[in-house]
C-alpha cells in the first residue's frame, strides 16, 4: 500500500490506509492527550504529513510502527505546547500580581484592567495580534519576528505600532 502511495501517488491507496488506521490511531492519541478534539486534529495532521511526504516514504520499513511513532510524537508535542502555554500564563500572572498591594479593591481593579487588556489584544487584526504576542509575550525582537514570519523589519515594526496604538485607544478610552 505504501508503495502505491509512494510511487503512484495513489489517492485510493491513501484513503484505504486512512480507513484502516484512523480509528486505532485516534484511540491511541486520545490515550495520550485525553481530549478527543485534539486527538482528531493530531491524527489528521499525521495523515497530512504522510501524504505530503509520500515521495520520501520509500524509507519506511514498517508502516504501522511509523504511524504510531508519528502519532506519539505529535501527541507529545501537543502536550508540551499546552504545558508551555500554562507555565507562561502562570509566570505572567505571578509577575503581574507580585508587586500589587493586598487591598481587595486594588485586586479587583487589576483584574478588570487585565480583562480589558486581554479583550483589546484579542480584538486586534490577526497579523497585528500575532506580531504583538510574539514580541510582547514571547519576548522576540522585531528582527526575529520578521525572520520567522518572512516579513520586513519595517512591516513588523508598523504592525507593532498599529497594535500599540489600538491598545492605547481602547485602554485610554475608559
């Protein structure tokens, strides 16, 4: 089957492979990530990877083992990304509240401000939001963001400026 996919780019063989393996791989992925929706996405990504790299599939010796290893690695990457995101959120929250007074009214105001900032960031256009988050949350420089997104430095700087202006407008208006 993998030879038909590799040599001929046979979509019928690929669909047959999908039908034979999808349910097993889904069950396997759910065991790792404990979330059906994420597991379905992971398995879909595994099959997309198989199809996109079909020209290099001649090196696969045991297709079933290969599929399970791809799925396991994708699950582990997914779990790492979730874990990293939770750690960053926790660190951000801890650093934000570290210097705050214990006065409950101040905590309420700080929580309201945090909600407004989050709402303002989520309201940014997609590219502005991405650039803003990469620079402000991930700590990347404009040059690094430009290289990652394959944009010019000026474009990244302009997007950051637009994002900061919009945030200033939203947060300064209330």
